[in-house]
């Protein structure tokens, strides 16, 4: 797996990351969702440099210009529900892409911190021979990403996978590394070193789904 940590270089992206982390900014749900979306746009732009293009003649009112056009066989898949703003950010740029949605939640065992990942809902086109952009904002333990991929494979084997995430824990990244094909790319806005006992990224940002959409039962 090739890892692209976009915080390795200073850019405007760091402002968006700061705002989703900061306790005095992240409570503004509209801004939080929009910042995740903006991060999705930046990650999407960067990964677009690694896709395939075919030349096409574009006719302007004054002439013709040959311009490489991005490949058409892209599927954006996000993990519900926290993945939705990230999905929208990717879709803002890959507007011709097909879309897939899959749910994954942490089912806590016996009221303890231990949990298993339950995957329930899937709506997906065929992924056979497609370019899969798999989006989940928080790559914590990595278990959801791996479980989701196992289920998605039933709809076809993608020819290439780009995992798109906002904040990753080193532990989660290490966990998923060898569970995806070797030529998979991970596009991540930033990486933190710690996971707490509840499987939350530290310092992270808290619960991305709750910050975007409110608490749930
Ligand atoms: N999901 C979140 O929303 N936050 C974390 O820190 C880990 C998983």
C-alpha cells in the first residue's frame, strides 16, 4: 500500500483540519460538514493525478484543443454515516462517478469498550474492474475498512483501490496495510499516533458522525 499523508507538506488543507479538530469550531455542524467536504475535494484532487486519462478534442468557439479526459470507470463508496460529507467532497470533483453506500457500526459487547463491526446495508453498482474510491473519514482501528471491503468484493473485484480518509491512527493504518491489494493507495489528510481504549483516535477530533449529524441512540 502506498500512503500519501497530505499533512507532510504545508497547504490550505491544514486550516480545514484545524477547524474540524478545534473544540471551539467543530460544534458548528454546517462548518464541520463543509470542512470534511473540502478535505474530500483536496484529497480527490491529489488522487486524480494518479488516475488514467485519454485525449479528447474539445471544440471552443474559436478552435479545437486536445485535452486529456479522466477515466470514466470510477465508483465512490462511502461508509455510512460519517462518510457522507467526505463522499460529497469527492463527488464534487468526480461528478461522473458511480456511487456506493455501505453501513458499518460498532456493536459494543456486554456494555464494555470491546466492539465488533457490523456491516448491514449495501447499495452498490458492480465494482468489477472499476476504480474504487473508498471513503471513511476516521481510520481508527481499521476494522470497518477491512470488513466493508470484504462485503464490497461480493459485487465485483475492483482493478484499483484508493482509500480516502481524513484522520488516521498509525495502528489502524498498520492494520489495513496488508489486507488490501499491494497497489492500493491511501490518501489521508493527517495521521495521529494514539488510539484510546474505546478505539477513538487521540487527539483526533471526537466522533465524526455525531459532529456532522448529531448524537444517536
Ligand atoms: N470514529 C470517530 O468518529 N472518531 C474516532 O476517533 C474513531 C472512530
